[in-house]
C-alpha cells in the first residue's frame, strides 16, 4: 500500500463513541461484546486459539466457541461464569472507534455500572427475549438515566430462542417504552438480536425479515452523538499552574465544555475577578482557540489569584457558587453513609474539600423509582441529599453539565472512594463571593 | 554517566555502595516567545486528539496530586508516545518528573542506545535501575526461565527502585487492549503498602474525578495510555513523527527458531544449541523486551507507513511474540498481583 494512502486514511480520522452494555447476568452481555470484537475482526488468531482452549475448559456453549470468555478477564470470573468488575474493550471500524464498558448485572455491583455509565454517551440495554422486561432492566435504565446517558439501544437478545417471533419482540418493546417514558432518554432504538449466532449484530439477519431497522453495528456507527458539550457554555477547571520561571504563568487544564479564544474575557467563578485570555500555549505554537475536550495551557492578561480547583467561565455565563447544594448520591462503600459525618469531596479539579452530607431527603428504590424515607445509605443505594462544603464551590447542575456537576466522596480515614454525586441545584448562594453581575 | 542536558543515574552501582542517591531536579526551564499560531495539532484526527488530551489530563493530575512521581520508561513504542505526550502536557516547563528504566541487562543493544540518545535529545532525567542481587545470583532468561527472570529482574527490580527513591506515583504505558486482565485495570491503580494490587479492592473511577489520596506507604500506578489501542499508537507515531527503536522496522537480522518463536541473536549470551544455525531473515518486532524472550515477525515493513498498513491487516496480536505471557493461564494477572506493571 502506498504510504500516502495510509496517511490520508488515518488523517481522515473518525470520531469515538463510548458506550456501556447493561443487562442481568444471563442476558448475554459478554457474549455480545465478544461477538462485536470477533466480527469486527479485532480478535487475532492467537487470541482465538486461546479462546478455543478456554471454551473447552470453562465454556458453556458445548462445542461452540464461547465469546463471553473473550471479555471475562479475571480468573475468578471465568470460574464463576459472571462478570464482577468493569472491563473496557476497544474496537474500530472505518467510521468510528468504539470504547465499551462491560458492566456487571448483579445488584451488588450497581457501583460498577454507575462507573461504566459515567463517561458513556450511549447504553445498550440487553433483554432476554424469553424473559422480557425485568426488575434489573428497570434498574439499569434508571441508573443510565441518572448518570446522564441520553441514547439507549434496547437489544432484545436470544431472539433465536423465541423462534424469531415478531409479536414477542413487539410486546417487549411496548413494555419497555411505557416504562422508560419518564427517564429523559432522547432516543430509544429497539433491535432484535442473537449475540450467540450474530443475528442483526454486524449484519442484517434473514431470519427477522419483519424487522426493518438497522443492525446494531450500523446503528452504533451512524448515531449522531454530536457532543452536547461543544454547544454548552465555556467551562475551564484549572488543573495545574504551570510556572517554570518568573516570566511565565500558565493555567493548564482541559476545556470541560464550550470553547475559548485568545482575547476572550473570562471570570474566575469563586472570586469574581475578570480578565482576558492572552494566549493559548502549545508546544507547536499558539492555538487560536480551544474546544471542549482539548487539554491546553492558557495565559491571562492580568495577574490575578488563580489556583488548581478554580473554575473559569465567561462573565455573562457564570456557574453556581455556593457552599450548600442538593444532589443525588450513589453510595459505593460497605460502611454506610452517615448524615452529618465529615467526608472529603472532589468537585472538578477542586480536591480535598471538607464537606458533609447534612441530610438524606429520601432514598430512591432503583427498581421502582419510589422515594423512601432513609436515615442512612448502604452500599449501592441511591439517595437525594443535602450537601454542605467548608468553602463555596463552583458547579453547574449535572443535568446541564456532566463535567462540572459531578463529584466524588472520599472517606477521611481510609481514603476510599465511597460515593459519587450528581448535583441537582444550589440550596443557597454564597454570601461572601461576587457572583452578582 | 553524566551527559550534557540529562542525568543518567545508575542506581545499581550506587546501591552497592549502600546509600540513597540524591536526585536533582533539572533547573533549566525552557521557554518560548513564539507567538506563531499552530495548525499542526489540528492535523490529528479526532480520535487521536481526544486520546492525546485525555492522557495529558491524566499526567497533569499526577503532577498536581502527588509529591514524587516518576515515569516508567520501557523504551518501547508506547513509552515513546507517552513521553512525547508528557512533554506536550507540561510545555513550556520541562518534564516535572524523571524517567525510570528498569534494566534487566537483557534488552536489545539497540534499545539501550536508543534510550540514552532519547534522554540526551530531550534533556530529560533518566534513572536506570538494575536488581543487583538478581544479577549477582546469575538470574537470566535462558537458564532461570522467563517466569523467574521476569519476577526478579523486572517486578522485584521495579519495587526496589520505587522504594529506593520513594516515588508515590509511577506512570506506566500499559494499554487496556493489550491483555484481558489489563482491560479491567483502573487508570489510577491503587497499590497498598508492599505494592500489592488487589483487583477486588480497586477504587471506583467515575468521570474524570480521580481519587489521588494516599496513606503512608501506599502508591499509585497510573496508566496514562489506558484507552489507546496498538493501532492508535502507530498512527500517532506516524502523524507526530516520533522516533522509535529501529527494531520495529523490518531489516535483515540474524535469527534462530527457539520454542516456536523467532529469536534474534543479539549477542553471544544466547548460547546457540548445536542444531541452531543463525540465518539472516527480513524481520521486525511488534513488542520489545528482553531479547531472548521477544519473538520477531517476518515483515517487509520498513517505514511507519508500512507498519500502519500492516497493522490494518494483521491477524495475530502483538503479545503473541511475548514468551513471558504464555507461561501459564492467567499469567499476566498473577504477575500483576506480585507487583508487575
């Protein structure tokens, strides 16, 4: 192949889609991912040979190759035949590169599902065609919705085991649509598949002639995920102050949303001080502008007090700044959340924030979405809480901005990550800062 | 071994003398007054820009959140990309951490030459560490077997070096697409005192909100290149014109067949058997390590563009050439428990 063609092909580039797969243990998630990896040819011969060996040893598919074993990485999982942690997988087609978070279906591993969902733009929710919409399906859908996923593929799997029956498929889709109406999804696309035999995964199946929609991979390649963050207002959490000598002071960080150009006016959210962007510095020269997702270093016209943890914005589009807010909280530790106890919070690049959950307003039943009274939150429970911080912090509601509306809770003694939060709204404005304009 | 622009500390020699070497930070900050506007980065396709930005964010997070980080430098293609991205991340400042190469003394000679040239060219601090005790006991990949050699000369050596310099965070270039147990690895991989990795006790990692808090004696391994694939690495090397060890390019080289793999005769230590006759073959390497453990592939790819084109049609994984992974089932997972990177 001529080298020019190779360079052109690479430079034409592609975008990336991050998605998660969720389903209960036996819905065939791992099999589906194994199938996508296999059929999009990212599994190499030596891996297939290993897979054939493993299938003979641990497989559950008789003489067939067990695709789930491609994904179930750790020894313990192979022995138990379940997935116990989040695994990240990669495959690429000519149009897109994909990063898949394979997340467990067991109830006690809700925290892993939330982890996989936190960076995903789309969720594949698997349903066993024989069983229909289950409690787990509802739980997974709710967690996806809570974590801000707006696009769902409803993969009705094992369609081969219901004899490719259209009525069965339609009934499941109907049940799911009725349930998902309140979850805020922008799109829900149902596809009948058989992960084991490959129907409607990479290729259109001739066994489901009644199905006119796209096969799974076609859909994943073509869905418009035109990232919302590009259209959002500018947010820049300062990550690190680059000060190699007295002549240079740059603010390094990744643009969380929106974009910024040299000369634009900015405000430091917490202090209210304003200045202008002087340069956007990069090794190859200065950049005219930086967009959402870019990791850059900016210099400012005026020397104002800015450090790690500060949030930069445009003066007419300021974030909230307050020391009390309401948030959804997913508890992730064996020791339950105790209201009033002190924890360490991390919000954006602001680390080591002393804070406490002052009140648990209610707990949410992940299966029914019912609000229940609660005095504590145990592992994998989700609550709606009031949070107080020792100092005012800058944020946006999570619904508006996933990057600036999320936080984690860290235990002060063990340093474990014990909770993940999504801010709903401020409870009062901070009185000691200049937020008015 | 002092060279202008970089410091190479050979800690094995210093170890024998029984004192902790002092490291001096490079004081030579490098600045630019260049006000020209760059177009180059926009030449990178979207998925590579995104991966680069993600890695930069992770690297800055480490420098902001830890006291004494280090970057593991294995001389391979992933390390080359990691180092290239790191220099971008901290520009115009110099790299705010040293590189550490754990030398088993069995690397290809061209790797060592490339390592020292790279440190000199980029003006970065390079620490080379050898497990002196293992060396004295004569541990080697041929007589001791790859498992023992890897544990003593790589895993133990790495732990020695981290303890010696008291690094609290160490960057590694491992990628999730390399191997099954890597696929479950966190970006910030927590190690309790003694460098123990427990896959059941890893911190949940949500959004980009990494938990960098450590107690005394605990450390973090940080995989800044987690989400890159082998193809991404080569495409990036091609577009960014990053120098890599020449062994990645096909050339006539002397090889023998051993244990089903094509092994390059890099020096006399390979000790040829009576039935082994070195022959010249057009070969290259997809991964580099200790030369007796690195299998070559037949290839005509003499340029980066050739390699990328070859990658697009490859049918075996890069780890196939690694003899150390096939020791036993789940061998990578076992090594990781022991503290391997």
